[in-house]
């Protein structure tokens, strides 16, 4: 039986507006533009975080749009951070240009995360932006679907979606020497199962949020073993579309309709890395006890449900500032813990560590 | 006619004359050895062999057993180099470098090993054969940082005299890393046979860190260094030879993303500045005369195939391939239309119009086509022979991409490889002692040889059945896992039926 290869991956391609390095290093295609762009957008985002004004969420959307357009259309290098850390470390001292290329994006994002928290996730990440946008557009479906009768419909849809994922992965038939290259399809299937479990029992949300570290460890193990793995965000960054990445991206976006920012919550390995850095970041969102009325108005607005019973989970918080903007009493604010001398040694605890 | 136009015409004529001279000098070499003396057949890397197979009924002739078991995949190191074919003192030989640090010479008719030469590192670059001053010589660039000149004859009484000279491109020290050598080429420049080779040397040390990509020109007869030109810290890939403003020019792909035009006489730049590509450049370059204009063809990691004007380095056209191209393009005139053939990571073999870049046809294999195509005549029509990473060698018609032949060369011996980091073997064609042959090395560790015979070993065009897909792939264990998790989830769901959202319950219990 010949397969009707109507969906050939090479037919889809993201045309980059800029195909040559704007600020090349020597006689190479290595470009400083992505680094400067990320740094510039991070600084803008940090300023907007600190400055309290009524339309901050619109400003955030604008920064996200600029970042998405610039990363998708404007610059050509891939910005896969997890993969690039291993690759960059591998070639340090052998090919410093290559190491620079691989490490510069992560170094920039990590530096800003250490200072300002997960500013990349909340303000710059195109996948996060796409999930958020889709979730916002389909907010009405979640209200309706919360009714118990819809639970079965949701499961039926989940099973259908699972079938669709398998069918599409069969159709595209990743034909590499090792399937791990296209493993993101399976991570997406895993995400679907997690989402279904969490919808059945919301108390599992916290447990599966820690699942990101397992994903991060597994991906690192895969890379160190010597195999590449792609991600759902590859479709945004690369010049051509890999099917596994496209299918994963489609799956992640669809799941974000059911559960907001599902990928960011349970799977994102980059988010897990940045979460570890953000835990001790200089800028933290703290609560002013004198102003807080304890009415829980900050909880439902969080896109990743990182505030539970007045407790903010530092590792999961995206620094989107929605909770700060939602508080009518101005009880939440960004505090520079280094400056205020409030930096405390927090013993490792799997539980959220900061009380609003 | 203005002065400028006149000068331009003269320069053009000069360039044509130089190309003709170069072609004649190559033809002079080729007349003696025919065969496939270097990567891409000639210094222009055009890959068009005069070999003519009487029919397309190819029979498997012989295959060599893997020289030894190699347990580890090393990034950047293929199992075999691409082969070099030559008839030396009446003996048809296949010269091929190997991952196990050895250069092998096999008898092309029987597959028996004629001799072997051990170097200090894996030999990934295609050897070059040429008679120099009446002496047949084989040049080998090994990742032990050395270029060797060997006596290629099969019946040397004293193996100790096989090595004629050795040039070490970087002195050994404790922290030295394996070098990356490009496929060398040999050409006559100002009446002297000169060997050109790109070298990337690395000393990985905190105190003395060397990362140097350079091009070397050596006197082929003596190994004396004529010039050496450093391009930067990145690797240098397969160069080709053409001409710029009437003087012989070496076009060198620099892996971090540039093309250099260097004078073959002294290594000086011939373009005002190197041509900057959009991304890394792993493919080699080929050069050909199209409509009186000398053009360079190459791929890259930007999802395009490019054509540059050899005189200026300006882009003439770019054709969307939509993925990486690491295959060095081959060139042929088809029905008076210049055509470029190349493989890509989308599994396709492409034929592009060399003048405009417009696609003429594409043929889909079932794996990445990283090998460089070899062109020959088979049953009276021009065919494209190429290795694909779906384990097969393919032969398709050059006119329309029609499937002709396929053979399974063997599976990958390692559990994985790093996509894009290793340029795997290419097949070659040649007439060895009067017998047209297709030699296809494979990453399975075996070198295969095909010739026209009574038995047809054609595996037929590729087909994908449902059971193939299921059996080959990962699906079964994943399906089992998913079914288990789904069953668990559904069981929990049946138990819980409808329970209020945990958060609301906790919120009710909270002290707010």
C-alpha cells in the first residue's frame, strides 16, 4: 500500500524575512541580532513589570507579539535552549564560535531570569503566547466544560485526539535512525494524558507540575547520550517544519484550550530550567500584609494556577503580572530581594515557599 | 563598445581559456586513469562520469566484510570516506578511507584487499589519485593532521616504501584533537601539479587553544608547502577549482557561513569580500560554465540551494529546497539545458535548472540524501546514482527522475547518530579495466560493487505498508504504555465520577 504523502513536510516552510546575519561575527553567519533582540525585549519587559500602570497586560501582549514576530520571522538561528546547552558545552574549546552560537540565547535568558524571574516565559516565549492567546479566545468553552456532563465529552475528545496523534505520527512516519529525534510527539501524548488526569482530579495539578523536572532530566539524558530531540517550539524557530514538531505544536495548542498553558505547567523543559533559576531570582512578587484582604482575587487569574490558598509557587510563576494587576488593593508588588536585604536561605522544600 | 565592456569581454575570454586549459589538464590526467580519481570526479566537482553501462540490469558483484567492529559512533566521522577509483598498472583498484584509521585498496573486480595503509586517525576525506611526473600517486588526508602521498601500486615488493612523503599540518602535542580534512583536489597550476586541501586543526587546551581552519597548497611531487591561507576558526569544507578574471581560483566553503575565492597561485583573495551565506555551509561547491558564465553551485543550512557568479561572488539565484542541503551538487547538460543535481534532508533528490534555479523534477527516497550524486550513462540514458540514509543506493533517470534501481546496502551499526554532524558516504561510478562499475560504500561497514550482469538485483521502488510502519517504528511499546495510563485514568474517573474542583474545596476550607 502506497501512502498518500500529501502532507510532505518540505511543502511547509517558514520564510525568514532576514536570511543573512545583520550583525555578523567575522566571516561567518553567526549573528548578534538575536542576542541583542532578546536582551532588549527583556529590559523592556522588566521596566514594564516594575512600572505599575493600568494597561500593563496590553503592553505585555505587545511585547509578546513583537517577540513572536521577531523570533519567527525575523531572525534565522534556532533558539532551542535545552539542546543548545549540551551542544555548546560539547564544542567549547574546539569550536568557540559554535559554542557561542549555541549558548548565547540561553546565557541571555538565564541572566535575565536570575535577575527578573521567568521574564522569558511570561513576556517573550512565542509558544506561551500562542497558548495564552488560544486559551483566551476559547475561554467560553472552559466555562461550559466545567459542567460534569461535559467531562465524558472531554474524554471522548481526548481519545479522539490521541488517535489523531498516532495516526498523524504514523502518516509522517519519523524515519530517523532513532525515534528519539522525533520524541516530542510522545511528550505531547504524555501531556494529553496528564491533562486528562488533572481534569479528573485537580489535586494532581501540583504533582504533575513537578513532572517537568523528570522531563528535563530525560531530555538531558537523551542529549548527553548523543541524540537530538526536537520540541513543539521548533516550528517557530527553524527555517523548515519538522512533522513531529508540527504535530506536537498542534497538540499543545489544542490542549491549551482545555487547560490554560498546559505545556508550560507540566512539560516545558526550558521552563523547568528557568524555574530553578527563578526560585532565587532577585525580583520576586511579594505581598504587602497590610493591604491584603485575603479574598483570593489573585488566584483565578493565574494562567498556570501557581497561586493556591495564597501561596505562590516561585518555580511555576511566569511573571505575567496578572495577579498584581488583578489585586484591587495593590497588595502585590515586585520586590528586589537583593536590594531590600530580604534574601533568605530557603531550605529545599517540594512545597511552595512563599505566602501572599 | 566602451572600454569597460571590452575589458569585461577580454576577462571573460581569459576566464574561458583558463577553464579550457584546466579542463584539458584534467582530461590529460583522466585520459590515463579514466575512473573516479577524486571527490566529485574532477577539480570542478561536477560528478559527471563518462562511464557507460550497456543496460540498467545491475548485478551485485561483491561486498567487503566490515574491516572490524566499531562500537562507538563518533560525531563527524563516517564509516567510510567516499571512494576513489583508478586503474593502476593494469590493476583496477578502489581506494577508500575508513573510520578504523586505515586506507584500504580493494581489487575492483573481486573485492579482495590489495593493500592497506594505517594512518594515525580516521580517514574521512576521499583520496586523490593522479600520476605525477610519470609516477602514480595517491594522496590521503587523514584526521591525524597529516597528508600522505602513497605509491598506489598493488604489487609493491616492500610495503615500507609505500609512503612517498608525509606533511604534518600541525605538530603533535598532548592536547591535540583530531583534525577535519576536506576532500583534497589536484590540478595543474602554472605547469605544476598542486594538491589543495582544507584543514581544520584544533588544540583543546586552556593555555594554548588552537582553532584554525586553513587551506594548504602542496607541491604534489614533493609535498613542499607552496602556500597556506588561514580562513578563520571554523572548519573548511570541500573546495573546487575554477577561475576568476583569468587566473585559476579555488572556491572554498567555510563552514561557519562563507565562501572564499582564493588564487590557486598564492592563496590571496580574489573577491573584494567573501560571500556570506545565511547559515552554516556543510556542502561542497561545484563549478560549471553556463551560458558563457562561470557559476558556483552549493547548498547550505538555510533551506535553499544557491548559485553564485564565480567572477564576483554575487548570488545569481536561490532555489527553495526547504531544508538543509549537505550534498555537493553534480552538473550535466541535459538536452542542451544545464542541470544541477543534489540531495537534501527532505529525502528528495532534486534536479534544478542551472541557469535559473527552477526545479525540473524531484524524486523522494525514504531517507535523508546527504551523499553527492554521481552521474553516468546507463542503457543509453543519463542517470543519477546516490546514497540515501534509508540504507539504499538509488539510481534514477536524470531526465525526469524516473526510478531505475535500488539496493539495500545494510543498516546503520550504531543506535543513533547526530543529525547533520556527519557527512556520510557517497557512491561513485567508473570504468575499471574496461568494466563499468558502481561502487557504493555503506555506513553498515560494507562496500558494495555493482556491474551489468545477467541477474537483476533491483529491490524495486520503495513502498510503505502499514505493517512496515508498525513494525519498524516505536508504535507498539508506546501504544501499550498509553493504553495502561488511559485505563488507569478511566478507572479513577469511574471511581470519582463527579467530584467538586479541588481548588474550590480548599478555598472553602481556607481561612480567608
